[in-house]
C-alpha cells in the first residue's frame, strides 16, 4: 500500500469516530439529551460494559502471554512515557512561559494522557485485525490510573490535604484487568469450556454474553467523550502562549520522541503499537473534573479551555502519526 492508500485507511475510522463525538457534543450542548443521560452512560461504561469487555477478553485470550511474553513491561513503560512527557512539557514551558504555575500545569497536562478510553477506541478502529491490542491498552493502564488520581490533584491544587481517593485509584477497569489476568493465568477458559449444560458450555452461557455487552463499550465511550467536551465553555484563550506551548508539545513533540525511541525497544510489535499510540494521546479528560475540584478558578479555566482545543486538534495529529505508524507496520519497520 502506498502513502495515500494508508492515509485513507486511517482517515476513515478517524472520521467515523469524529462524527460520533461531534454528534454527541451537539446533542448534549444543545440539550437534546440531559446531562443525567451522560452521567448514566459514563457509569455504564465504567461499571458494566468495559469491565465485562476486559474480563471476557482476557479469559478468551488464552495465547496472550505466549504472543506477548514481555507484556508486563507495558504498565512500567507506560509510566516511564508519562514521566518523560511531563519532563519535556516542563522543560519547554520553562523556556517559553514566565508564570511558574503555568509551567506546572504544562507538566501535569503533558504527563497525564488519555491512557484507557481513547486509545482503546483508536486501536479498535485502526487495527481491527489485531484484537489483542485493546486488552494490552488496558493492561498498560494499571500503572497510569493510580498516578492520575493521586499526583495530579496534588500538583494542580493550591493546598493538598494529602488524601487519596481510593475509589478513583482502584476503579472497576483496573480491578477488571487484574481479575482477568488472574483468571487467564489460572487457565479458567479450559475449565469453563469443559463444563457443559445441555448443549452449551459455560463459555457460551457466561463469557459470550459478557463479550456482547462489552462490545457496546467503544460506541458509548465516544458518546461520553463528546458529552464531556460539551461541558467545557468555548472561550477565547486566556493564556495563548501557554496554549501554543502545551499543544505543540503534547501533540507534536512527545509523539515524535516516541517514534524515535519506541520502535527500537526489544518488545513484540503489538506492545510497541500500544506504546506508540499512547504517546499520541491528548490529556486525560479526568482533568476537567480535577480542575473543578482542586484547582484555583483561573488555573481551572486554563485547563478546561486547553482540553477542548487539544481534543479538536488531535484529530489532525492522530491521522498524521497513525498513518506513519501504519506505514512502518506495512514496511516491516516496526
């Protein structure tokens, strides 16, 4: 496949995802559906569809550990990527910005990327022939989620009481990954498939329905993402220099560094794909909640408006970097 063919292969799913996000944004922004529905959908993904998808996928992925013997490096390298991203963001902000608080915010927003939901959607749309990637994405989250709900609130707040929100840190998707990995290592698949009730096995009766419900996850995540973005006020940037620094670092410089380093790591191709996709991601949308709960008003506004811009522009940068990634795969460079 040549460049334009690969670009088209990448662009179509990106446009499909963008249309769902845009449609959801409009529906909630113009109150065609209430935000109560949005909250229900958010909880549906968090507590039901995503956990079912993760547990059922891991139970069925009987050869996952054989295919990816270095899988345990995912959460470790995911954290390393976050640390490097934060360091790069803080370094560049130190050169371009004068306010120390804005330098800290640039560090935090470059540090914490959307590690779970958005990458899960992207690998499902761009790499449909590699179904294991979604599971690998969520394995990488094991190392990311605890930091997102402990370090981030501390850094963006004026004062921290030192409390850790365990409900956020030990959330259903993280628990589901740990549970699913445990069941996979215990080879629960063979046990379930050998227990038969009438003409059905326990795989048919338990795991297959879980996978059906879990199959709704990707679409609901896109709807939730659009609804979350619609809650952010569209305003003229209050700190344009910060915005330019943050967007260029997060969307261009960090993924470029990823492409220079990650392909050379002694890991399986699937692991490299997941790690490269993680470097392309915008900041975690959880930052909108944290900005309201922990940050001073002026800093909260900077965080919220920056998130809206980064999610709008990431459609372009994702298309560029995913096209490069697909070309590397088709050329056997990765």
